[in-house]
């Protein structure tokens, strides 16, 4: 699967030097160490920001970064400012040792795993508010979430000064927020979006899937099935957004364990709800399964035709 920049144009050129399959990943915790790594190395740099507890979705971003850059770095930071007080910050899954091994195998050169104090020292005050794209959907349910995301991503871009940064289409609104920030602030980094990696039964991979009980895990693929039903209805010619939302909701209703948070048919760039589809549309949802809150999405009407 290929990653994209979300706009027409050539893919980045392959880097001049191919990296070894496996190499020791250098783990650093201080910003000055990242700057030193950046200063003394040569060639293009691809950055993969994560919150850790890595899975094949994260590793697909590292793979894409390796294909398109000379050097690949990842960050691992469970960013407290993007969690509301009621959310799962304290119990968010963590396993630095395992993550380091996975990054090593994936061919990542540097892992930046800072403390909260390194990123937000005493007196830290600045925050980034990207405006209306951050307001609906996740932004409406998770107040302050995208302010936290945009602020930490801007910091990481400032720390690493990467040529390209890699994000998953799984978090579609996050991608729209970051693209808007990069455009509005004239940042020179290229934002690359990679397709959602799924389990064989369609469930989008997520660090939060570990919260699911066996029974909830069994029910969870209904999220993807519901989105596919929406896409099928769109493929059959339906262009009324509410009809597509209804289709998605009716499939979700087949699983009594699923508590729907929202079902949305929106513009992929602005995340504003649509009435009628005249171009690409983001079909997205959030749902609770027990303690886990899961999100998923599919884009229709985009090129090339979606395959997941
Ligand atoms: P996280 O660690 O959840 O903050 O995710 C780090 C990056 O990995 C984000 O850009 C996510 O969108 C991306 N990501 C998470 N899950 C997947 C997945 N299943 N497929 C592709 N990318 C993903």
C-alpha cells in the first residue's frame, strides 16, 4: 500500500542510500540529542510520531518513511495535553522495550522518547488552535484534544525539522488538522498519509484494541462492516449524506454491545458535515465497546479507489 500527500503530484524520490534491514535504534530522551542527531547525519529525514504500544499500523508508517527518506526517526510520547481529564491517559498501554525491538526490525534509526517535563517544561504556555476543522467530530467529543495534538506535532516538527512526516489515515480528522496547520503556518515539511492497516476481520489496528474483552473483540469488526455498507450504498449511486449515515447506523445497530458516539459523512478536508455528496467524502464513526472508544473511517470518491 502506498502513502500519499493528499494532493496531486509526484511521489518523493527514493533516497540515494538504502538502509540496512535491521539496525540498532538509538533511543534518546533529550531534545538536544535529537538536534545533534539531525545536525551530524546526512540526507533526508522522515519522522513518524506515535504514542507507542506499536502495531503493524505504526510500522507501515515506518516502512513508508524508509522507502522515501535516507534516515527515519520515530517519536514515542503519550501526550497528556491531548487527553481530557476523564480519558485513559493513566492506563494508556505502554511497552518501551517491545516498541524498541519493533522499531529496530523496521529499520528506524532514532527513537525520541521524552519525558513530559522535556516537552512541557515549567512555564510552558503556547498552544496551537487550528480553527474550525478541529471543532466537530473528535474535537466536539474530546475538548482540547486537537489543541494538544497540534501543539505537540508542531513541537516535534520544530525539534526534528524532518523533510517528511508520516500519519495514518485511520485518524482522518487529525490528518486534516495537521495539514491545515502546516498550510496556515507555511511549514516546509511534507505530510504523508498512509492507509489504515486492519486485522484480517477488518478491525482497524489500534493500541486501544487491548481494552477489548474477547466478546467485544468478536463484535468489533462491525465498525468496518458498517462503513463498507455505507460505501456500497455510495457505490450504488446514493449521494444523500443522511441516507449513508442511516445505512451505517443500521449496521452498527446489529451489535447490541456497540454504543454509537457519532456517525458522520463529512468533507475530508474541512470535516464539515455534508448534505449531498458531490466529491470525496469522509465516512467516519466513533463507538464505545465496553471501556474502549474506537474510531474508524473510509473515504469515498477519492482517487485511487479505496481498497480497504
Ligand atoms: P498513535 O500512536 O495512536 O498516536 O498513532 C500514531 C500514528 O499511527 C498516527 O499517525 C496514527 O494515525 C497512525 N496509526 C494508528 N493506527 C493505525 C492503523 N491501523 N493504520 C495506519 N496508521 C495507524
